[in-house]
């Protein structure tokens, strides 16, 4: 399997010198939750390794798993978190202002999932269109009045959308551009679909935060690219687009909201764009040092977490997981945390309850079970929602329950 799916060159600049710096082992796809019947069946595992292009400095996976295996039936929905629902509302308000969005202008969301983001633009009178390959989510979104095409976003699809609906004043793409293998085709599609004075707004986890905060568990098969601003600017410039503003967001462990327009549009470039590129240089992200240091910190975190969980289990304590997240599946597979350590995992997503985690086969239950059983500890794998989840579980904590938070460093609260 190790040669199958191997990426031979950088997906932005085609450079063939890719330096591998972190090997998380061989594991199943991160949202490959299993039914009870599937537990006894063979589970495909794929190499999970990160590398960096020594020319444009894009961090990417060494192995690219076919999208069809991961995205046709998708169980992750952002609306399970109040934080994300509020985040999408503020994104729609801010982007509508920046793009001078008018009633009846077209807004297209790439990777529209269950339509949570688009519903905000619809409320304010825009024409909306979602694009998402997940048949299950597209069906749900269409049923809720969010017109959604169950397709991957490509240049060809962009041309078809222009022919039928005209050009888009805003194109959004939150946590999806990093999932796309053929980046040039997708960005060519954005250029085709975007109104000459339109804005493309993409959000992705920011590589500098990932490295600085040891967020190794956000490295998984769905995320093919891990963006710093420097390689992103190069990608857009190759398609006569450029970054006009970047605003940091706290979600998903540190995210960049990147505003992009056609190079010949009326938008001026905000000075803070250059600040990001300068900071990446100062932090030496154009050398191998930060990546090597990150990899050794990850190995130490793994040791710390395994030691803590083993000690707690030897004391006869009862531990569960909190959040059946993709990152949680990476953490559990990388640290060999299975049902001998976590009795079960609680999660608010209906699709996931009653299923089992990929590779480690831990049962997923509803959140209510936490207060019923009052385990001694809960390993918070959805640490990107720490504030929301701690607030939600005040009673559990007041009763003596404690959360183990693995990232950016193992701690108990
Ligand atoms: O890029 C991606 C990110 C944005 O989301 C996708 N490729 C996959 C997914 O990654 P993830 O599954 O690690 O995302 P989350 O948002 O960290 O997952 C949170 C999980 O925690 C969900 O399964 C819902 C659950 N949850 C919960 O049980 N109670 C979340 C909250 C806020 C809660 O209160």
C-alpha cells in the first residue's frame, strides 16, 4: 500500500523535492465510522505522513486517498456546534459587507455541507447555490431549501453554473480547499465563476498555528494541504487572482479567513497580508527547522498522553472520550488508545451515535451518557471546542469529573 497513492510532486508548483517530516503511521480514513457488523470486516489502512515542498513550502500529505472513498457519504456536520453556527453567521455578515453584496446577487458555497453557511446569505435576499459531493448532505440541504449540486467543484462545473446562474459575487469555501487534490482545476473554476468585482472567501486551518500549537491530530487523510500564506499567494497568482485581506479566526485551532479577488478588480490589498508573509519568514517556515522541531514535540506528546492514561487506568479510574471527531480518530490510532482505555466516546452528532471509531473500535454514545455515568475523566478530542464543551458540562465538572485536554500539551482541567 505504501507505493499506492504516493504523491510524486507538489500540487501547487510541481516541484518533486518533497521533504517528509512526520509519520503518524498507517490508519483508516478519519471519518470512517463503523457499524457493529463492520467491526469484524477487514479495515483499509493508509499511510499518514506529512511532507513539505522545498520550493513553495506547501505542507501536504505524501499519500492522496481517492476523494470517492472519503466524501460521497459524509458524517461531519458543522451545525453540531454553536460555535460554528455563530462563526458562519459572522462570516456571512463580514463578507457581504466587503463584497457590497446586493439582493439577488449569487453566492456559491464550495463544500456547502448541510447548508448552514448559505442559509445566512439566503436570509438576506441573495440567490444561493451549494456544491458538495456528499449525496447524503446534498439531499438534506435540498430538502431544507438550500439548492445544492451533489458534485465536486471543478472548472467544468463552474462553467455550467455560470451558464445557468451567471457569475457569483461571493464564492465561499470553508475547510474544503485543503481537501482538494487538483487545486489548479478548482482555483481555475473559482476564477471562471467569480464576478469581476466578486470575492472568493476561503477558510483553512493556518499552518503556523498547527505547528506552534502542536495540532498534529488535524493532520489526516481528508486534509491534503496545510496552508501557510506564502504558497497560497503563489497558487492564486498563477490564476490571475490575489489575496486582498486575511483575518485570523479562533476556530479549528487557528484558521485564516482569506479574501481573494481578480487581480484587476477594484479591491485594495490590506497591509496585514504582507505581515503574514513576513512573519512566516521570521519564523523560518521556508526552512526545514520548524517541521523537524514539530515532529519531535509530537513524539513527546504521544509519550506524555500514553503515560497519563496508563497511570489513570492503573488507579482503576473510568475514562471516556468526548467528541467522535476526525482529529480524535487520528489521536486514538496514533497513540493506540482503544476501548481498553476509553470505555466509550460521547458525541452530539446523530449520524455517529451507535457507531464505532475507525481502527480503534470504540463505541459512540450520546452526550447524555456522560452525566448518567459520571466517569472520572473525559479525554476531550474536540479540543477546538474546549470553551463550549466545558461550559456545556458544568454539572459533570462540579460533580468531580475532569477533562483531559491533549493539545497543545497534555493537561487536566
Ligand atoms: O476539516 C474538517 C473539520 C472542519 O471538521 C473536516 N474535514 C472534518 C471535521 O473534523 P473534526 O471531525 O475533527 O471536526 P470537529 O468540528 O472538531 O468535530 C467535533 C466533534 O465533536 C463532532 O463530531 C461533534 C462533537 N461535538 C460534541 O459532541 N459536542 C462538538 C461539540 C461542540 C459539542 O458540544
